[in-house]
């Protein structure tokens, strides 16, 4: 579903991703853990063109969506096609990024109606169904500012799902939440994982990674240092830096 | 000048006021459209478009409005004959072009003040830059636009008095004519009051609008 080959990314002189090779199979749930500033979020953002890579290749669902050599664009496909592929990659942000001028329902139907040209009624039916799924059908006419952080994040998940994505990216989805609201968001994500959604999750929730992930990837200073099953990573980390990181967070 | 005479000239003043209002509203309307495109141009990644818009704003903010009015009314026809406009059209053009420059900077600032995460969320949902701008970013800037656009309305309403210099009979010129005809300056008092009434009107309308667009915050 996702394949990154030798991906490097620099912001000026600062190299944030170094030779990343990563693939995620269909239906797999992969959690990326690691200290702040290790490039986890940047890696995620390279998968839907929120950041462009400096060199390497990125494939989504078998299709090449980014290729650069020394910062030079090698990509042959049109902007339109890139946008179409990226629309199949749902993303949930740390700070929710709901559209504040729209109600919950409008937030969810916006992209299906404007991007996919879905008939409005169909989009509304879909939105209501998704809101039921995240347990917020009674909030459909509220503005986001009236919701708690946990509720906003659940709406953001529903909004991403409305595009019927093949892959869901989660960028520290619970880091901006009050501790007592984390659980409700993780529940929704677990439900998605059970349904077989392909998920790539950057998280500090070790409990979630241990319970839900098929594979855990440890990143530090822009490199993938270690990957394996949750049991391997959490019980028997091989790399020194993984050990010291896990000691601090567990 | 007697009180009766002043009362008798009120209808003429009111006609002048209507002209002033018409000038203000129509000019700001076209100025807004122009300003929106100038603002988007200034935010464009295309350096040439950015520079052209920058130049336009630099030119129209950096020269006196009165000079722009004179230029359009007197100088343009000398440069190129088909560009001859009557006083009304010249007035509208000058005020719209001038307010467009100021509004462009107002709109650009409002757009830039919107959280970057909004554009990212829109892109992540597959929206194009244009869709994201017109569906997500620009609508959110409305509320932040209201106070400075209110200012611009009031400023332009008063600046519109400058077009009396090319012979357009709006409130200012009407007042001056009455004053000349009656050899008395008393008429400036009700005229000033009418300007105040109009600016107050705009103030109230914009306060209402601000409330209306604040519902989601």
C-alpha cells in the first residue's frame, strides 16, 4: 500500500529524513514511535504531498507519487493525478484542523461534494453514518468550537473517512488532548484497525501501539533504527537508543 | 442664512448624500473584487504575478488620490483618446482603483492570519489550491476582514469628497454650491451632520456584520 525507497528530506541544511525505507501492506497497522524531532511527522507528511521529498521514491497503492534526485523533480504524472491519489490517503492531524466556519456535518461533506462531486444527499447520508460510527450523530449541527478536543478529533476522523480512503495517516492524534479524552479517540482508531483499514500512526501512546499495531517502527534523528512486532520492540529492543527511549516513556 | 433657507436646501443635500453613498458603496464593491485578486496575486508562488500586484499597490498607495482622480479625468484622454471618461465614470474608476490597493493589503493580511493547518487539512482531503482558497481560507477571513473593511468604507466615504474637484455633484460639491449661492457657510453644519449620519450608519452595519460572522468562534 505504501512504499518509501531511500527517502531523504532536508529543510535547508537540516536533514530530517535519512534514507528511509518503509513499506506498509494492505490492512496493516504500523505505529511509528520515537523522540520529538526524530522526523516521524515529516515522514507521514511526505506521503500525501504536504511535504515534498528531497530524494528517493514514494509509492502509494503501487503508483509512484513522488520521485526526486537531489531535489530535482522526476515525477511524470499530473498534479491532478497526484491530488486524486492523495485524496485516497486520509490524514488526521494533531491539532484536528477542522474547518471552524462549518458545522460538523458541513466539515464532513465538504470534500466528498467539492472534490468527488458526490451528490449532496448521498454525502449527507454517508456523513450521518460516519458520525454514528464515531458516536457523535447528535452533534452534526454544532460548530467545532462547541465540541471537546476528543469530539473534534473524532469528527476529524469521520471527515477523513468520508473520502473513503485506502490508507489512514494519524499524526499524533491524541497529543493535543486532555488525558481523559484520549481513550475515546483511541477506541475509534481500534475499531478502524479491526475493520481492516491500512493505518500508519505516529504516536506516543505505547499502550495503543502494543495492543493494536502489527508492526512498530522506532525512529530517531531521521532514521529508522529498528522495526518489528510490538512484542519484539517493547520486550526485547535491540538498539541502545530504543532501549533508553522506552525506559523513559514506559 | 436663515433657518428656512437651510431647511429648504435639505432635499438638495440629501440628493448629494445619496450620490456620495452610491460612490462609496459601488467603489468599495469593485475595490473588494480587485483587492481580492491583488491579494491572491501577492500570495501567488508565481514571482511575476506577485511583483505586478506589488507594483500596483505601491503605485496606488504611494500617490495622492486627488492626483489619481485628475490623472484619470484629465491626463488619460490626452495620452490615449479612447480612454475618455465623463466625471462620474472617472470618479468611480479612481475610487475603486485606489481602494483596491488598500483592500488588497487588508485581504492579504486576513488570509495570512488563517492557521496553516487549514490549508493542509484541505489539501489532505484532496482539494486543489483554488478549492481550498475559495471554500476554506477566504470564508474564514471574512470575520477578520470586517473591522478593517469598515474603516476603509468610512475613509472612502470621506475621501469621495475629492471627486467634487472634477465637477461631480456629490454632497461636498452640493454644499459648496449652496454656500457660494447664499454667500454663507452655515450650510456646512447640516452637511457635516449628514456625513456623520452616513459614517455612523456604516459603523452600525459593520458592528452587526461582525456579530453575525462571529457565531462559530
